């Protein structure tokens, strides 16, 4: 995310360089925080509030609680210790909410690319016009994404936006997709419509929350197995041969 504190962003980029990261992803779809009605209803907060519902939920998961009790306290390592005044999760939440930059523009993208000096991936593209601007900015890839559907209620799905963007710029830049990838079938549909990479968020986080590193591995194995099986049922043994021919007439996911 691009924050108002440009000094922090510069240092974050330098830390990514030092860590040997191969590419930098710039998120363009969170200049401001959406209202997120579901979060308002479920009371999501950082840190979680000790409400009756939360306490009852925790009481039903004693094994998970015991496991968490034996681990060190976790902090948001990208920020904690690198920003003044952020000492706990409450400070972090307030700082983050205040730091989203509504003035983010394509000039900032060019500045980041110059500072970074490596491959840039632009995330949050939902319109062919923005896809063409991403190409003009010198990006190496773009991610078709509606931020998991959380930012704007009623926004089109990423899978619906994907074909038009691929048609507009797919020969000039590598197109990826996220938002809604929950299974191997989702991966295959996105590939068939032109995506050359898919991203997952909630799937691996569910695995992480349930069983740590082993849970993440299991989540990836589930997606991989389902992708393999779905390809087999569609008559394909290589992902490179998959195209829109896998969809039955009238069942195209964005028809």
C-alpha cells in the first residue's frame, strides 16, 4: 500500500531490495478505506474486542487457544519498529487508517518504479483504460482485482472484468487475477479467460489461522489437487492448452 508517509515507503522499498524480493506489488484500489458493511456488522477490529460473541467463539476452540498461548506475541513486522508511535495493534490500526493516500496517481507509480528499479506489478485494475495506463507506466504485470469485493459494494467481479482487460492489453503485459479464487476450478476458469497468474488471500489465511505453516501447505495442496482433477475432467494434461473451450455453450462464467 502507498501511504502518505513517503519516507516510510522509501525505507520499505529499500528493505524489500535488501530482502531480495523479485517484484514489488503496488495496490491501487485502497486509496481510501471502503465502508465494508460486513465488517461493521460483525464488529471486526484490531485488536479483536472481547465481546460476548467473541468469547463464546474462543471457548469452543480450546486446542487453538492452547496453541496460540504458547507462541510469542505477533506484530505487523512491515510497520512495527519502523514508524514512530506504533507500539501495539491499536496504534497500528489508527496509523493505518490515517495513512491511506487518496492523492495516489500514476506519477507516484512511476516514482516508485524508479526508486525500486526492478519488476513492478500493479494490483487493483478493473477497467481496460486503467490497464492501458498500467502498460504506459512501465509495469511488468497487472492484477485484475476488486479487493475481494470489500471496497465497493456492487462492483463487478474480477472474473467478469478479466476478459475485457485481457483483450485490451494481454499482448503487451502479463495479466493476473485475484478476488474470488477459492478452489482449483477458480484457477482454471481464470486461466481459460486469459489470466497467467492467480492470487489467493483468504484461502491461505484460513489455513494459517487453523494450523500455521502446515495449514497453509494444506490449503495450497487442496487447490493444486482440484486444479489437476478439473483439468483431467476437461481433457487437458497441460495448463498451456486450456482456453475458453472448456466452457460449455451458455455456461461461460461471465456470460
